[in-house]
């Protein structure tokens, strides 16, 4: 008998909703607060775990797309429930050039606030959020946990945001 995997207890944030603020460890001695990133789009990538094959492929793809994300004015942060020490070792080994934030203690608190914590497994969903410069969710996607969602959806959402901003400018 197959036991279904757990889903988040609260609904996943959707476009138009404000993103909950948070402060998480980026390194053992450095924190990042989401509200301090306001003024530019932010891409938040929740992922299940450091050192897993799909996560490695996904984060590697995001790393390869950093120049394009920055061209579109966006900052990228990734979040899992692994410790800041694990993130530091993982980012160094994988040569990642964006912050990996630790939702370690209380475990999964930020992921829960976004509706993407899998309590039964104790990990985050594989979820993507694109926020505008005011911290409003403009695009959200939860991928099956075993599937790398790629960057096309993120890039499309950022391009659409940039196009609508240009159209709003007189």
C-alpha cells in the first residue's frame, strides 16, 4: 500500500498575496531579512534538502541563470530546513553564488507561513515564488517534489512584471 505524501496544512501563497517577512541565517554568522530586499523583485526557491540529486540539479540550473535573473533586476534566495553549516558546505562544494537560507529552527517555520512545509517528511516542498519590489507574490508554483521545475516560469514572470512596469511608465 502506498501512503500519500503529506501536503501543507495551510494553502500555498498565491499571486496578489503579500509574502510573509522573515529573517533567516544565510551563514552561521549572517542573517538575511526579506523586507530588507524590497525595492527589487525577489525570487524565493524553497527546496527539500541539500545534497539531494534533484535539488543539486535545480540549484545548479538557478546558478547558471543568475546573470539572466540579475538582468531582469531580480535577487534569488533559496530556502530549505538544512542548517546554515550544511548550506555553507553545500554552496561551497557546488559553487553556488546566491544565498541558501536556513529554515532550521523552529524547523520549517517560514515554509509553513508560505504553505510549503511537508510536516510528515520534515522538508520544504519544491516551490517557487516571484515577489515584486513591494513584497507581493506575482507568481507561485509548487512542483512535484521529484521534479526540477526549471527556470522558465521564473523568467516569464519576471519578464511580465518588467513589461507591465514599462507600460505603466508615462
